[in-house]
């Protein structure tokens, strides 16, 4: 099996392993019953097999209690660094192209796939089946994981689409951020493939989101109240300005009317004086003509 810095563990063997006929493998074999808690071969992240069993029971009980309640959402970061022990697509020396998918069951929008990775089938001993081992590096992020979710890994032959192995990681192992070898089921009779993975999660607290939402709502209310108060003050000020403009307008109108009346009086006085002077001049001219130049000194 592929040498790896990760510590191997076995998870969730299924109740039935179909034949890998498309990949040139022998007939399938039937397992007993699905094992819900993975068997940890060695201590992983400070957790012994007994601790892992207790953790799984606690997490399962916790998940039952939280059904129907709003649960924290997480972003699970998944790294896949290799796969080993795969049933090859032909005999020894044949090349196999595979794709690995990771997803949260029941949430199809979380599904993520690796690029096509390739390996050559090799025998470790003369009596072994030829198996494929591939080293590569792939990272992805599964969003929206909650404490009742599993993470499903599936290894597929790129050419035929045949399943070369799958593993369902229970919530307890995701919670513990396990890293190591996942024993794949449905790998074909006589084959025990492994997938090397590492998982980490980042929690998005629903409570924190609610607190932020409430704070924003309160902030908007404060801003709305201040804006309303400012609007009222500005409205009152505009009303006062409008009243002042009305007073100025009225004063200007009264001044204009007074000026118009004064103008009319002045025009009338000028016209009246003009007519008086004109009549006086006319009378003087007439008298000069009648007296033929002999005007009375008094005139």
C-alpha cells in the first residue's frame, strides 16, 4: 500500500460489494453488515478506538437531540493526497484514469470532483492482484455541513464510470477533523483500496449571524430615528425660511406699491406744472401780440 504520512483507519464498510467486472476484477463478495463506527488502527489525533466509539455515541445522541433545531453550519476543508490498492482497468502495467468525488449526501450542490489522475497497475508480490497507487494533491471546501451530515467519497473509473471504491465519513469523524487512510468499500473481491484524506472544519455560528443581524437592525433603527429627527429639524428650518421669504416678499410688494404711487404723484405734479407754465407762456404771447409790443410793466 502507498506509503503515506497519514495514519490509516477504516470506515463504514457497506453491506454489499459489487463485482469490479468493468475493471477486470473477479466476482464480488458480500460483507456482513454495515459497520457504522470506523475501526481506528492506531491512535489518531490523540483518540483511541474506545474513545472514538464513545465520541460516535455522544455525537449520534447529540444529533438526535438537535433534529428539528437550527444547527451551526460549517465549511469543511477536504484535502485528498492519494489513493492506493485500486482495482486496475487491465492487467499488470495497464494505465488507469480515475476521478474522486467528495460531497455531503443529500446536498448535490456540495459535490466536488478532482481532475483526472492516472496510475499504473503493479504487483507487490507475484501472488498479489495488480493494484493502482496514485499520489496527487487536491483541496476543496464543502459548505453547509451540519452535525447530522456525513461526507461521502467516491472513486470512479474515468472511462467507464465504474465505482472503484467509496467511503462515508460519519459526523463524529468530521467533528474530530480526522486525517489518514479511509478504507474504501465496493473495491472488488480481493481488493482493499484506501484513500488518503485530511479534513478540517470552520464553524459559522448561527447565533453569531443572528447577533450581527440584530445589531444591524438596531443600528438601522438608530440611524432611522436620527435621520427622522434631522429631517424634522430641517423641515422646521425650511418652514421658518419660507415664512421669512414671505415677509420679505410682502415688504417688497408694499415698497413697490408705495414707489408706484409716489411716481404717479410726481408725474401728475410735473404734468400739472407743465400745463400751468404753458398756459402762462400762451397768455403772455397773446398779450404781446394784442398790444403790439407795448406790454405793461406789471405784466
